[in-house]
């Protein structure tokens, strides 16, 4: 039987020995045992890897939804907001990390938006209240997110790292909360880790309340 250790930190970490030879495999599920996509894992350690800030990242709008739901963006990135729907959208954010507004438009705004500050940027649409998206702005090279099956693969864990963060937009502790955990949980060889993240189901709403609405 595999040895297991459970740690309660808002997240429940179930750590078990596996047969992974090199990479650390992290499987993220919710409290109901379902795979959880869009969980961001960030190791707070920066190195000199060059980023291409001339090519904008893409946050599209498809079927009245932001695509992707969560976009990871290095600090100082440019982000373009094309509208692939056949209707108009009006994108905005009042988040501390970035406040901006792209007024009612179709196709593509003239200029991308620069994200100069780390933090969580929550996006809304002034026309369609149910549209909510997130841009996770970071200044660390080692920042990844789980795929649609809830899986994260880390090929190399930095030797100097001491901790890592976990974040998800629907975490019980709120959209601004990042859980800090010791890097030792990820460093052992031949380890596969299952993270059970307690989440809440968002209530359909205008994300920012009536104060978030603009006159059109």
C-alpha cells in the first residue's frame, strides 16, 4: 500500500509515491473528486529568461465567454482582446493590479493592453454580466496552470526555491488569495501529488455589482 500524508492548509494535500521518473506530476481535483482546470502554480523565483513582450498574448471572447478563462501573463506583457463573437463586447476591469476599459467594440481593439503590475486581474463585460475572466500577472519564470484534466507537469524544480503558491479563481478563500506551501512537498524524486482544492460554485451575477456597470 502506498504511504499517504494529509496536510490541511485550506487545500488538502494527498501525497503518494508513484512511478514518475523525472517530472513531478500534480493532479488537482475538487472536493467532489472532479479534475480542476485553471489552477495556477507559481514558484517565487525569477531568473534571466527573456520574454518576448512585443507579441501580445490573447484573451479572446467566444460564445459570450473569455477564452481562456484564466490567462497567465508575465509582468509587462501586452494582451490583445479580440472579439470572435458576432456581437459587440465592452471589456473592463476594476482590479488593483490593472484598471482599464475597452469600450463597446467588435472584431479587435486598436491597441493591446499592457499589464505592468503583478496580481489578479478580474475581467468583466459591460454588456454581458455573466462574462468573467482572469489574468494572472506574475514576475516569476516558474508559473504554470493545470490543464482540462487537472494535471500539471513540472520538469525541474529550482534548487533555491523554498515555497510555492497555488491559486484558483473559485477557491473558498477568495479570488485574491494565494496559498503558500513549502517547496519540499514537490522536491522528492519519484513522486506524484494529488491536490484536493476546496472550491465554491460562482453565483451568476454582475461580477462587480452595479458600481461596475458603465453607461453605454
